[in-house]
């Protein structure tokens, strides 16, 4: 990743709400981050923290209604994607920004062959002939490690294992050489051995192709092995952001610390008892006016009930949204 490189993607003050019969759900609240060329940015947090909704908001994948992107900018090159029309977004999705979904069985169309689904974006976005697209589709299956690629192009999704279907999804996402790849928990539904294979594949492809990647997950163990930087989300907002080594070595937000403590550990050949974060994630029926983590936090103070802390610098390229100072045990100047 080049030092000082301009971001390939820049998100500013993104807000997304869902309108329901019970009222509005404030799913994403003033989220800002950037993505540099060639880097892998990890996005972590519990289910419901806003990870997937944030990334789907960027490229218009949320159904509207009920979803509404109410504020913000998503700068991709010289264009604000939030101001782009549907035709422009369709031309960018799959071509310049690839997306890998969590469940490959529901993402692949069961009535079309894998070859057809690989060739479609190549013909639509790249203007290839049928013969050119078939040749490229075969190369893509070989790239993601699927043997006998020419023959497998004729197969349907149900004829592939879960790990192989996920490899097909990666191949489709890579088909048009995107600048950015967004991977939404792509290994969650796979067993541990297949997870390791997919992660190794992503590392190899990143080195070979040089694309920027956003990797969404609830698994900090995965992030430790592949990410350059990490953003931690809770209650629809970013509560901490840091380079991956800094985050693991010097976590500054109580939620990040709690997440790290839930990683399974083994001492002396014996597994330690799994730790959990007590309590439940917050209801997001209103714009947060106080710290969203306060009800579950062992370091909360009176100020946490009155104000929602802003993200402030706590080290080089490291910021956190918390009033508590881990070194002093007292209040941070926010």
C-alpha cells in the first residue's frame, strides 16, 4: 500500500435509517472512514452493529423503502455514489466495486450455470464476445482454485460444495478487475478448514491483483491474520479505528477490549472458559444521544448517560469514541 496515497473510497458522515411500522431504526449513524489503494480494511462488531448495512448503503444495495440513506458522501474517484442515478450505480457495481455476500447458495442463481453467471458481467461491463467471456470465465475459476474449470462452467450451483460456491462468488466479484472488493462475512457459513483456504486465497489474490478490500466480520481472529487497519462498530457507529497491530496491542475502547476477551484461548494445553459480553446490543429507535455501549460497560460514568462521545485521536492513526481513559482509569478529555 503506497504511503500517502489518496483514498480509493472515502465515506463521510453516512447516516442510514429504516422506516418500519414501529418507527424509524437508525441503523448507521455518522460513519466516516476511508480506504486506501491495495489495503485490507477490517470491519468488526456483533450482529446488528451496522457493518453490512453501512457497506450496502455505499453502493445502493438496500431496498428503498424501507431503507433511506439520509445523509453523507461516498466519494469514489471523482463521483459521489450517493448522488449517482441507478444506471450509474449498476455500471459501477460488479465492474469497479465487487461484492461478495455471506451465503453463496442464496447469492448464486440456482437455474443458471456457473459459467453463465460468470460470463454475464464480462459481456455486460467489459463488452466481451461470448467466446472471450467463456475463456475469461475459465481463467477466473482457475484463479480461485477450482479444478477442471472448463468442465465446471457447465455445472449448476447445487453441484458445488459450500467452499467451492464461495470460490465461484469470489470469481464473479473479481470478473471485471474491480478497484474495490467488499466481502460481507464470506467465510461465516463454512467449516474451519474451508475458511482457512478461502482466507489464504484472498491473501494471494490481493497480492496478485493489488485491489483494496473491505472485509466485514464478527471474528477478530480472522481480522488479525489479514487486515492492515480495523474499524470497530457498535450501535451503528464507529467506536474505534486503528492499525491492526495497534488495535490488538493497545485497545482503547471498552467494547473493543470486551471483544478481544471473547476470542477463545488455550493455556497449558487446556481451553479457557469462553467469555461473553453481558447484556444486549442497543435498540436503535432514535438518534443516539448518549454512549450506545453504556449499559454494558464496566467503566461507564455519569457523562456517558448524557453525551455520545466523538472519535478522538488516542495515538498515531488511532482514534476511539470513549470518555474513559484506560491508562489513568479516569475521564478522557473529549
